[in-house]
């Protein structure tokens, strides 16, 4: 059981590090566009943080990627969010036993699924 907890703990560290690397350095820019994530111990949701265009007081969290750990197969699954709001498996690399491979795929975004 300890091994799974270690895998999950290291996963959050890697995801946090990735999000921190994407965040704008300038605080003024962060008010207009920032990045964050949520983590429930098995699933990470990555999202943009930005004010609503017609109501800047309303801050939106726009999810663009989901990474889920499947304990039974010891695989990470990667999903992207369609314009319809539905999550779909990311076909070029739908799963991997290496979380960093999926994070790298998100970062490169060769198909424009994550950052447009």
C-alpha cells in the first residue's frame, strides 16, 4: 500500500511543478491569465484562471486537461476537454505508466487540445 501512496505523492509534486512552470511571472499578467490545478489523490484537473470577459469580477477556472491514475493497471490516463465540455481520451497518448510522459505531451500540445 505504501508504494501506491508514494506514487500518488510524487505525482502531485510533478503536477504542481508543471503548473508552476506555466504560471506567468508578472503579477499583473496573473490577474488576466494564470494556471492552477486540483488534486483529489487520484485525479488532477488542470485549469486556466482568468476573469470572465464581460464581468471581470467573476473569476473562471477553465479546465483543459485531466490526468487520472488507475491503480489496477498502474497507468495514468490523459483526457482533454472538448468545446462541448465533455472529456475525451487524448488519442496520441491515451495512457502511460510514466506521468512525466503525459505532462510533456500536455506541454508540447502538438494537436492544440490543451492550450489552443
